[in-house]
């Protein structure tokens, strides 16, 4: 998987406010974006099912600041992760959180 594909996919979905997250790569990038605006109690090393629980907890108190954040919430609420995890998910979470490709 080329990480840029997951990044581009989520950014386009947020822009168009259409579609759903289709895999853990997109999920990790989107969760990273959420962590940049909430106090998400998880990081890039958190396993998928645990990350989903942390996302749900963070969303309980989160007030979106704009339409993009509102749609990010919808994408994250609907997604059900698989148990698969690899190093690219770590990178994608950090990319979402930092707003740029990690070095």
C-alpha cells in the first residue's frame, strides 16, 4: 500500500463529504487527524480495535469546528476496523496527526 493513496482518499472524502472509510489505512490516517483536534487517548502504536474504542471515547465530548470535522466524525463513527495492523498504519496515524508526511 502506498500511504499517499490513503491520505488522498480521506482528504477527498472530507472535501466532497461522500463515501466511507474502506480500510484500516484510511482509518489510521483519519484517527490521526482526529487526534490533532481532540485529546484522543491513543497513538500510532494502538491496535485497531483499541483505537476504535479510543476514537469513540474522544468523539463523545468532541464539538466539530467546521463541516470538515463534522464529516470526519461521521466517517470515523461508521467504520469498523479489522484486527490487521502494520507499520504503514503507524505512519498514516502520525501523518494525520502532524498534517504532513513524517520523516
